[in-house]
């Protein structure tokens, strides 16, 4: 790997650059964003900005900087993480009281439902104990600039962020992988255990199979790994 690549904890001053890269990666290359044809301008205020700002509150996320590039364009990869929160009941109450037909709300609902079901079905002992739940790391978004693809940057970002979290006392990592490459990385390269597979054609929100047109990969996968 090039010596120009530096891996370090994401700081507040990285946030705007990360939001830009996160928006580009998820609008143009991540399967769900690509399927809906979401624009960078739409995805930013609704998804990538709030998620990045939330993750920046905890020093758990990592970036990869290419120091050979000009300042302000150096971040070529990011791995956003946060401590695990189960907010499904709150979200469900909101969605039960209003009818929501926007796709980004449907995605949020689905992701939170999968997270909640993983916790309650696979780890009921943690679900009932807030002090144990604090030891779960949630892996949110992972992205690498296409100019730097297949150099091992995402794999290294994951390795350093998992080691860092472990050194802080985290014991278990949780992630929902939506893309073929990330599914390959989690299962084949980093030894994550697959706990649940949801075919995109079966994902439903308010009676709508809203991801039915996604063919590649055929499903999203819930993974976990003990650190
Ligand atoms: C997913 C992503 C972060 C990977 O970044 P990256 O730095 O190129 O990944 P790495 O170089 O660490 O690893 C790539 C691995 O995937 C493999 N790969 C490449 N294309 C692939 C494909 N279409 N299907 C399966 N595996 C693939 C590579 O061969 C390599 O594995 P290997 O080392 O066993 O050969 C990047 O593609 C990206 O930003 N995608 C858009 C956003 C996204 O989908 N994020 C994940 C959402 S869960």
C-alpha cells in the first residue's frame, strides 16, 4: 500500500469533506442509492450530513487521507461508526401515526427494524442491559473514492476502526452490508458472521416491495463480529 495513505480517526475538520465523498459514493455507487437515482443534493441533507454529524460526536470513525493530493481533496476513504442505539420503537411509533411514502424514510425504517430484530433475536441478553449494549459498535457507512478502488483501503479502514473500538472496550460489531464488495470484505476478508439475509425483492414497507428492482447483489446481509 502506498506510503502516501494515512489512516486516522475522523476529526471535526474532516466532516465537510467526508460528507461530500459519502454523498458521491452513496448516490452513484451504493446499490440502494443507485437504484433510486438519488442525487447528491438530495441525499446530503436527508442522510449523509445527519449521519456524519452524529458519528463525529464520538471518536470512533476513521478516514484515509492521500497526502499526495491537494488539501481539501485528500480524504479518499471513510468508515463511519457509532455506539449502538436501538431506536426502532420510537421510529415505529412515528411511522404508525403518519403515512410516509418517501423512499429514504422507508430505508431508515427497514435498517432500524433489522437492527432491532438482530438485537432482540440474536442477543436478548444485551437488549435488556444498557451497560452491555454500550459495548456494541455500529458500523454505518463505508466509502472509498473510485480513483482509489481495490487498493485495500476499505479493508484497512475496517481493521483499524475495529482495533480502535476494541481498545476502547467495545466487544461486538454490527453492520448491515448492502453492496456486493462490502459483503465480500465482511465475510471473506474480515471473518464477520452472517446472521440474517434479506432478499431485496422481499423488503417491504407499508405494503410496498420498495427495493424489488435491485438485482445485484440479490440481498442485503446483517453481519456481526466479536472483537
Ligand atoms: C465498498 C467500497 C468501500 C470498497 O472499497 P475498496 O477500498 O475498493 O475495497 P478493498 O480494496 O478493501 O477491497 C475490495 C475487495 O472487493 C473485491 N471486489 C471488487 N469488486 C467486486 C465485486 N464486484 N464483487 C465482489 N467483490 C469485489 C476485490 O477483489 C477485493 O477483494 P480481494 O482483496 O479479496 O481481492 C467501495 O467500493 C465503495 O465506496 N462503494 C460505494 C459505497 C458502498 O457501496 N459502500 C458499502 C455500503 S455497505
